[in-house]
């Protein structure tokens, strides 16, 4: 600890209240600043992925003026609520929300998978005429395979992985104390 902090009497102590959680006592009247446990970190990661996916889709449509096709709109419908719900879950560090968001993730991921299939596999050109913008259009095609539906599917998969890890961490925390 620096001599300036020692002279002023400001010290903080780390108190280990749980094997997977650290609480830091602050010098202000013994208050505690609680840090996230592993469950909270995984939930925060899931929320971050949903937020980046939502921000990315809004950036593509509002800044770069890419008009979303019908399937892109459906993928957005299943991604956007995750930002709010996962944000609340991360703040509370509770995985009780997982059974309620899994249907959103699975349906959104299914739509993304279908969208990738109609973009990448040989097909009839009239089959994907799903609105004013064709679902076969690739606005973004990095490296010949990374498309907008592929990014959405990646986000849905990462969120699913993070939620299962959060659930597992919460079970471990409950078993340890």
C-alpha cells in the first residue's frame, strides 16, 4: 500500500465471504462493495452479447442504411428483448430467467439457421422472395461466409452457452455454501 494512503488512513480490506465471491469493504463507514460472482459474470457476458448484437443490427440498418429482410426482422424480434431481460438477470445475478429466455434464443437461432441455409445452399430464386428485400441478399459477406444471419446465429449460440455456464456456476455456488 502506498504511504499516501497509509497516512490518510484510507484502507480497504478484501473479505472472503464465499468461495466464489469477494466483498470489498470500503473505508466509508464500513460499507461493502460487492463484486460479481461467476454466475453474474456469465450473465453479464450474455447481456453484453445481446447488447452488441442489438446495437450492431441497429447500426447496419440506421447508419449504413441496410434494409432488413423479413427474416432479419424476426431475428431482431427474438434478440431485442434479451437485452432487457438479461440485463435484469445480470444485475440480480440470478439464473431464474433462463427457462423464460431459452425459447426466444432457440426460435431466433432457428430462424438464423434457416436464413443461412436459404442464402448459402443452391436454391430456386423465387423461394426466398419474402418481402420488399430478398432474404437471399448478402449485404455483408466477409471472408465469403460471414453474413448477417451468421452473426445473429453466433450471438444466439454464445448467449445460450453463457446461460448454461451461469446455471452451472449457480449450482456450484449453492453446493458450496
